[in-house]
């Protein structure tokens, strides 16, 4: 557990340090005091609902796969999945934890992997649809600057490639088998890999072909998820920039476009990179202070508080890992 605590401290330190530096060079952080209580309350309850809905959506997906998982276990899977994503580079630690945790609850490894990979695919395809829908508008109407525009274009390409790779993995796991076969032969685990891939293939067929309603509900949940994350940005941009006329769903899609590159920063929870890239890309649209303030408010409720709760629940984590 010690290494998880160290990772959490590093992640929060990088994020806070980046925003303090940005605030220092842009005139200080005194403007943070001006956030209306209403914005704090809406953001706080939004993220409380996010975790409640996250637990319910996990429970529902498992039910579609034929498993009866308690709401508490589903909530823990979602919460600690986020926690491990926040303290690992590029948000990659949450999925392995979720698979391991579900396996300990009696879910077959193939089904657990299907759940995680399907949800990852849903997040990527939802983001890709939003990115395609907003791309022309963003590039022609908004001022991202030369560096920001280049970063966004790179992120757009990465998003498309990742989505295609996940889709290929889900529907053609034999390709993964072919690529990994030499490695598994060295460790004499080829048979285990074949059994796991067969289980994954059957699980994918069950959900994607026989239970399409599960995908519909889960994709809708993901749209709610990213919408909640966009709420503090929209409210703060509107409050501190009266001339900001962009609608909520336009901003949601723009943030989705920016996140395609911001979240690939190789630091725990993409800290530092998210803050830096948001300032680079959005400074031509809203004020520097508003960006810093929105990022700080968002980080507090989406990131700092969940990490703190995760650390306080370290005793529980020991039983789950």
C-alpha cells in the first residue's frame, strides 16, 4: 500500500504545483476566493451522483452478464477503479484493478475483461463521435493557437487509432493471441491464454449480440459521466467571462477534443499535462484566470477528494487488491 500512497501524493503535488506556478505567473491565486457557493454545491453533488450512477451501471452490466453483484461491491469497483487511474500514468491503473476485483467476486476473467474493455470502447467511441461532431466548428471558429491546434489534431488521430484497436481486440481476440503467442510460449502459459481468449470471445458475443441493451444503457451512462465533468468548466467560464456564449454541449465536445491529447500525459492521473494543455488550448477562448479556476475546482471534486477518500479507506483497499 505504501507505493499507492506515494503515487497519490506525487499526483496531487504535480497538479497543485502546476496550477500554483500558472497562478503565480498570471498574477496570483486570489481570484479563487470569488467562486460562488452555488458552483461548489452543484459540482459536489454532481460528482456524488457520478459515483452512485457509476456503481449502479456496473451492477447493471454485471446483471446483463448473469452475475449478482451487490451495489457496495459495484460501487467499490467503480470508485477504486477511478482511484487507481488517478494515481497511475495516463489513467491506466484502473482497468487492471477492476478486472482483478471482479475476478475475486466470482466473475470469470473473460467476462471481467469484456466489461472493462467494452466500457473503455464506449468511452472512446462516445468521445470520437463528439470530436467528429465538433471538429470543423472548433478548428474554424475557435482560437486554439498554433501549438494548441497541433496538439488537438494529434489527439484526434490517437483517439481514432485507440478506438479501432480496442474494437479489433474485442471482436478479433485471436489477433492478440497471435501477437502474444511467442511470449506466452516462453512462460509456458499458452493454454491459459487460449482459455482466457475463448472466454472473452464468448462474453463479447453474449453482450454485443444478445444483450445490446446493456451497451445502450452503459453508453448513456458514459455521456452522463463526461457531462458531469464538464459542468464546473461551463459554470465558471460563464460566471467569470460574461461574453462567453458557447452552449454547454458545444463546450462538452470541445473539452472532449482537448482531452484526447491531455489525458495521455505520462504522469499519475495525467497531472500537469491536463492543466498545461487546457491553458494552451483555451486561452484564446476564455480568460487565463477562468481556466485556472475551473481546473482547480474540477480537480478538487473529481480528483483531490476521491484520492483523499481512497487513502482514508486504505484498510478496505488491502482486502480488494
